[in-house]
């Protein structure tokens, strides 16, 4: 009888021990999770460097995202203007017109074209402030890897990009669900045309081996 | 029988160790007053803050006029009533403004100098003034700290830039009445800093948004 009772107590204790195991790390009931699927449209500005020269532009972006709890995985693409100004020496050093020996007379040359971007990324919902159950102000951290393709008149450049950043969005949790967000990312790109990561044709300029730029965008998502 | 008793004791010991998975967090309403939303006369609420800030200013690095732009994350942790420790990480861009040749008829090829990098900082922040209620609160903080930046300049190469800073930070805290809100506080603030580097003192003006847990 005693042995039977002890055996049942041991089995009961083992069952209770397994049910007392802590919950998974992402099961946080206080957060309104990312939607399972979301489509976003927006505008995005960028600033990078090509061959050491500043380049910037603005354009449209489209994104499709899959959400799971506090994580969101997205694929995005953008089409933007691209342009930079370069000073080009105009022949030998010249005297006259106030020029001094050793001065290099130069003129500005503008390069304009298009930038096509595509990439994969993820977001993590870091903080969420909800004054009521209808909407909230959220902070998320984001990163993505992708490819840039510049199509300029005398330069065709393809290079990878890596971005790390953060975003703030104002999201509704009841129908119609939507979010308006501001996204800021630091952009890392190789600039050296001799790098194995960079494919360049045309007037490829020498410059720093890598550059730090930025992406700034605003999106509306459903 | 001894064998069964030993098995039961092992099972009970396993239950005790798994049950002690960590401190039990009481419901918000039952927490100590130190963690609760403050009344108008209480000290500032003691909870961690996570957010970001964007700052712009001028620093005397290299040339006389260097525009410094920074974007970064900030973590704040209370250590004493009204005193908090702040950790910052910024992405940094320095835009140098070279002086043009005075002779406008001579087109001298201007150098394109640019700098970017990373900056980490540590500061202490203390509330100097605060007033509000259970919904919102205004505040004025003073801060003192130091930072170290690793900047890559296309002329000078990588360089370390240590700095000390002091400043004021003013803004509003908004408190959520929703008990289910993951962050009970949203803070909007503006900051003004004086930053001292080896070659002089500069100023920075910024805005930030922070969420409290």
C-alpha cells in the first residue's frame, strides 16, 4: 500500500514539474503582435557615396511582410532618383583670369540617373505604448541586406548593401488596421570598384573601400 | 520501498527547482510605490527607458566648422531617486565645410572631405524640475557624461575622438491608463549639449523619443 502511494506521488510530482516549466521567450501577452501579413507603400530618401562622392536621391518603396509575435520579416524594393556632382579638372594649370601657378581649373559635372534597390530584412518590436486598446506608438529595431543597382548615363554600378536602424510607427489594433511609420537606417556599402563585391562599368571612380550612408523613409502599411 | 521514496524525493526536488523559475512579477496595481506611476508630488518614476535620439550641432574637429549629425539608441536605468545612468550608441556623420578661395575668378578644386563613424557614451542624468499628474508630467533634467567616437576620415584615416559633455534635457512624460500596455510611459524630449573635444567646445541640439517599461 505504501509503495503504491509513493509510486503515485512520484508520478504526480513529475507531471507537476513538467507543467511548471517556464513559457517561451516570445510569449509576451502585453504586446500587440505584428500582423501575419502586411503590405506597405512609402517614400524613401537615401544618401550614399560613390567613389568618395556624395550621392543622394528620393523615390518610392514597396514592401511585403510576414509577422510572427514581435518579429516581422520583410522583402522590399525601391525605385529612386540618383545623382551626384563631381568636379572635373579642365586641362593644365592656367594663368590669367586671376589664376595662380599650380591652380587647377575645374568645372562641375552632374551625374543623374536611377537607383533600383531590393532586399530582405527583419524587424523586432522593442517597445509599445498603448494609451488604450485601439492604437499605439511603437519602437522597432530593423536590419536588412540587399543589392543596389545604379543606372547613370556614364556609370552602371551594382553593389551589396547592409543596413541597421530603427523605426517609429503609429499602429491601429482595431479595424481598419494600419500603421504609419518613420524608418531610419544606417547604410553600409562598398565603394571600391576593384572590390570583388562591386560590379562597375563606365566611369568607375576610385574612392574609399566602404561608405556609410543612410535611408530615411515613411511608409503606410495594411 | 526505499527505492520508491528516493524516486519521490528526486521528483519533488526537480519540481522545486523548476518552480523557482524567477521572481514573480506582481500585477501592476499591486506593485510597490517605487514602481508605480507617480503622483504630482512624488519623485520621478523608477523604470528603465529605451529610445532613440537625433542630434545636430557643430564640433571643432579638423576645421573650424564641422557639422555633426548623430542618430542613436539610448538606454536609461534608475540608480537613485531622480538620478539615472544613461548609455548611448550613435551613428555619427561629420560634414566638413572647407573655406573657399577668396579669389572668385580662380576655380580651385575643392577637397571633398567626409567623416563617419560610431560613438558610445555614458552619462548620469538628474531631474532638476518635475511637475505633473498621473496622465502626464513635464521635466527638466541636467546631465553630465563622456563619450568616445571612432571616426573614419577620408583624409586622416581612422581616429578616436574622446569627448565630455554636459547639458539640459526638457520634455514630457505621458503615462498610459491601460494596464495591458507593454510600455507604461512615453517620453518626448529635447536636449541641448555642450560637447568638449581636444580642439574646443561645440554645441548640439537634439530630439528624442523614449519608451519606459
